[in-house]
C-alpha cells in the first residue's frame, strides 16, 4: 500500500523517487517523503521554530525528530492529504526558509534542494556537486592489503564459533557458513578499495578464512581420532587432512558448502558497497529550488 501511495504522489506532484524516498519542493522549501507504515513528509528545521509553529498546525499530526518536522500523509486519500500538508508547509515555513544559508559554504542564495548530514535542505548546486565528487573518489581509495587482512580475520573469527562447537560439542550453526564470508566482505568495504579487483580480493580472503577454520576442525578431529597432539596433527599431517577434504568432506557437508558459496557471493557484492551511503541521500533526488 505504501509504495502505491508514493507512486501516486509522484505522479500528481512530479516528484523524484528512489527506493522508499521521494523529494518535492514547495515554495522553495525542500520536502522529503519517506515510507514506513505510512508516508511522511519531512521538513528540516530547528526545535525552537518547530515549537513556535506547532500550536498553529491543526489536528496535532505533526511530530519532530532529528532536526525535522514530520507530517503524516493519509493512505486513504494521499493526494488530498498531501495537498493540505503542502499548503501548511508554504504558510508555516516561509519565514524560516526566506533566505537560508548553504550548509557547505554558509552563503545565501541557494539554488538547489539537496542533502546535508541526513537532512534535505537548500544548498548551492556547485557546493553539493563538489562534495558528491569527493564521495565518488573514496571508492578509489583504501588499501588492498588492509582490506584483505580484515576480510580474512573477520571471516575466520566468526567461523571459530563453529570450530569450537564442532570440536567440543559436535554441533554447528549452519547460518554462520553464509554469514562469515559476508562479514568479511563488510570489513573489506570499510578499509579496502571498492572496485572489481577489490571485490575479488575480499572474496578470496574470506574463502581463506573459511578454509583455515575448516582445516582447524579437521586437524582437531584427526588429533582426537589418532590420540595425538593438535599441533602435531595440524603441522605434520597435511596429506591426511587434505585427503579428508577430497574423499568425503564436501559430500558429507554439502549443505554447509552451499551456504559458504552463498556467503562468498554476498561477500563479492557487499565488498564493493559504500556502507556509509544512504539510499535516501541519492544525488538522483536532488532538484532545483525554483520548481
């Protein structure tokens, strides 16, 4: 229902839409509409100004959080509901947005509605583009080695939960086989270069983390079966351990292997993402104030 509401509003008011967010400009006032159970129109303002205008807004259906006044849009007749909200926004926020300063350069005469620290506000297009270009450049920064090390260590650390369970209780959490490589990919995206080569490096590093964890499991089981020390089994019985892998490990643990493959695919995908980006702050949603 909510997506239908957003589509209906977008058609009626020529909004820009991406994901669960749409943007509008009402009398040079930026308005962002987001979805949860209901659609809500948000206008950025400070707490003092909100307290000033709240008594004048009928119905009491306006709230304030995180630097924004939120107006709930009715799902029953969203166009009519939002039209009333637009009229209120024009009337109540005209004074606040009479000549706002750009949050980037602090000068006035803004020409664009864009994003700054999670808020949809008036900005200069040139300032916004400069920051957006800088954010794009971040994808080429980072360190392959550090990212690979984090992917390997993160995957191995989570896999050690299963290692401990298998060796000491003969149980395991199958979901970890998918989660561990994915966590490795997230850690890579934090510090590594988020390009194709980086995704491959993250995936391979996570696989090595998984492989080492499984080697520890097989060495531990071999040590118990042969009544020898774990260190001796892990460092001197390579051929025996690898024969376990190829003779029966993959067949006996087919579902676990499938989960690992899913995890590695997720690792490849997530390692190229900007995990700090917000879907609701896309440059696609920026628009001129003079509309």
